[in-house]
């Protein structure tokens, strides 16, 4: 494929890379504000440490596993770009024709960083930090990289089927959300919940949640808009659909709260906004602005009631990662198959929709099985869960020797 460096495209993707990286600190504030005060630092640090571990892993072999020469459409050859060999300042037409290949790799790194960090909300307040660090390596290698290859590599089998995932509905949100569901099952309930099933702690800092939501919403413009890999009309469409879906989801969440007789809460608005961002991610460059509003509203409705159903089970997904990211990602993938321009179900085409349903099943089953294996491997090396005494003391102090004032 012919390549021609374009400075405008490069400037946009550089900017988008910075925006996507900002999302991980944003996530740390979003999650950190929701937990109890004795776990704020540990929860926030779990997001930050992924920036260090995943960055090195990506350079050594992670990028190669995701985007190296395809082995049967399932995984990249780990030696293709080992230590970023051949990842240079000229475009690689197989992936992006107008930006440096090194910039493409850098942009993709930011997605790899935030994905394991998303999982942490499920086992917040009870995970051993050293065990979590090992989990990042296993998750990135055995789950994230293969699914990225299936979906975004030109020879990936899902991509060849015509599955549309503009910026990570399967790769990021479904993988993180389903891994979170498995984590909640394996870790078991927090000791405070076991002792008092009606336990409900007060969020440590709601302004942190608002700040984190703002950083996530801002960064998501790079997440989705940058996935066009060029400063084009597609980037503008993705920018607009992203904002519209999030706004619709936020208002839908508040509407449900009010209709159920509750006060409209700041935390509810933030959760709804993030659900909208999650759901529009696979569809951002493929749907109209009007359809993005529908996607945001439907996903918010689905996630709200998923949270309510989850609260009636024995699964202790601390920050409702599966209900928000898992359900949001699944909903977004299904609705992309319905609304995608020219190939969606509403345009009289069923092929894309059916392959999206199949992709959701495949990614769901694969992630469930591999997440279970990852957690069991980690637990065999280092116990996943802190002791009851350490949990009661709080992870800030027991895992890091620090205290949130």
C-alpha cells in the first residue's frame, strides 16, 4: 500500500496519544474517589503502575504479539517487532499510511496501558499489590494482545470476518469487564461485606470522581477520534459521536434515578457518562450522530439495571466494572452491528450484525477462561488477596505504608 507522510495526521495522532494516556490518571481519580478512605492511594496507584509495566512490556514483545506477522490470524509473531525492531519513523502501509509506524505503536500502547487498570475496580480494597503487578503481565500477554490481533491486525480473524471495532469495544472494554467478573468470583467478597451483607461504604471523595470523569471524557476524544489515525472527517465524526453518546448516557442515568424516586446524584451522572463513552467506543467512526445518542441511552439503561441486579448477588465487583465496562462494551458491539452505516441491520444487512454477535461470544468465552487461568497462576506464585488484618487496616497502609489524609 502506498504511503505518504502527512504532518497534520501525525500531529493529530501525537495529540491523541497524549489524550489517551491522560485517561489512566483520570481512571485513578475516578476509581480512587469511589473506594473507602483507607484504600484511596492503593486504588489510584494500581492504575499508575500499569503505565510503567505495560510500557516496557509493549516495547519488548507486547506490540509484536498484537501487530507482528500474523500466525493464523490468532496472534502476532513475538519476534517481528521484538524490542521495537523495525518500528521506525516512516509509515507502514499495513497499519497507517500517513503517520510514522513508531507513532502508530505509541498510540496503541496507550490502549494497552489502561485496559488492565480498568480491571482493578473489581478487586479494589482486597488485592495484594505484588500479585496485581504479575497479573498485568499475564493479562497483557495472554488476553489483551491476542484480542487486539484478532480485531485490529489486517490478518486478524475477526477483522477478516468484517467485525467493526473502531476503538476497543472488544479489545479494551469487554476484555476488562469480563476479566473483572471472573476476578469478583475468584476473590470473593470483601470482609466488611461478609460480616455485614448490607455494608455500603461512603465514597472517599466525590470531587475526585467528578475530576476523573472529566479527565476520562476529555481523553476519550483521543481514544475514539485518534483511532481514525488521520485528521479527517472520520475523526470529526468520532469526536462528535463520542460527546453525544456520553451526554445521552449521563442524562439517561439521572432520569432513571429520578423516576425511581431518588435524587439525581453526581456520582450517578459520572457513571452514566463513562458508560456512554464505553458503549460508543466500537461504533464511534461508523454511526451517525443521532444513532450515537440512541447507543448512549440504551447502554446507560442496560448498565444501570446490571448494577442493580449485581447488587442482589454474592459477587462483589467493588466498583461495578462488569456492569459498566463489560455490559457497556457488549451493548456497544451489538448496537454497532445494528447501526453501522451501510452494513448495519437497520440498513437491511445482517452479516455484520451476526458476526458481531459471534465476536461477543468468542471474546467473552476466551476472556473468561484465560482470566481464570491468569488469576490462578498469580495465586500460585503470590496470594492474590491480602489477609483479613491487612484488609481491615486498609491497603494504603498495609501495601504501601502511606495514608490518605
